[in-house]
C-alpha cells in the first residue's frame, strides 16, 4: 500500500465521524420537534387559513338570557254589576213613612220596603194590592203569621201569610201570589205593581219569604197613600 493511500484513511474516518455527529444532531432536533407538533396537532386541525394567510379568530357567542315567565294576573272583579244597577234604580223609602224597623207599603206605587232600625232598606219590590178601597193609610202591626193559608172564599191557597189589619170582614196581610184550586198562579210576576187582589198584598214568592223572615209578630207596618 502506498504512503498516500495510508494517509487518506484517517482523514476519511474523521469525515465519517463528523458526518455521524451531524446526523445525530439532526435526529435529536427532529425528535424534539415531534412532541411539539403533536401538542399543537389539535389546534392545527381546527385552524383554517383565511384568505390573505391569516387565521380567523373563533369567538364564542354570549349566553342568551331567558325571559322571565309572565306574571300577568287576571283582574278580579268583586262588584255585582246587576245588584248595583238594581240598587241605583230602586226608589228610596218614601218620606214621612215612620221610623225604626218597619214595613212600608205604598198604595200609589204598589211597592213594599223592608226598613231596618238604622233606616237601611233591606229589600224593596213591587206588589199587587187590593182593587178595592178597603185599607186606610196609617200605622199597623203584624198580628199573626200562617205558613199555608186558604182564601176566605175557598177559591185558592197562598203561602207566608203575614196579617196586619182587618178589611170589611176578613183579615188583610202580605202573602205570596195565590194559586187557584187547580194549582195555577192567579197572576204573573210581570203584573206586580198593579192592584189585582181582593184585599191583601200579593208578593212574588221570594219576596214573600223575605218579608216573613223580616217581620216577627209586633213589627210595625206603615201604609201610605
């Protein structure tokens, strides 16, 4: 082997060593980069380059506030409109009709008032009094009460009879509209307010019950013209 050839071998070994060192460095650097790439892989997949080479910024929408449930309450109406209308339309108790707790009967108006001790009108309603002039104006008192009664001539029956006077020969009182012997009412409710009886004061049944309950024996009854 020549001298020159022997000298080139060490130099070649040195070059190979240097190359090996360089390759090791490159491999190490790559190994260091790979974990970083793995860490950023999820971000890289989500990042889409926008036109112009910029990466768009993802903004989360603000949470939407839900409207509070409606608390609208239906108005409560406590006023009985019909009762108010009736109260407004009802005539007041006539002047000069006595005082204190009493029953007032107007022959002209064909109407009754039930008046409390404090002058409050507890009830007022139309009635049908006598067709004949058999009851003088004045102050009377309840004499007796009969739940079920028969007409003086046996022509029919009536309920809630409250006697307070005597006519030509028979008692006069307040009672329900009579029924004839066939059970038929002798007049209609619409006819109240007109004198139709033979001497007593006819009332529609609910009103007859109200007066019956209002007036114990001895209650004043004031009859005005």
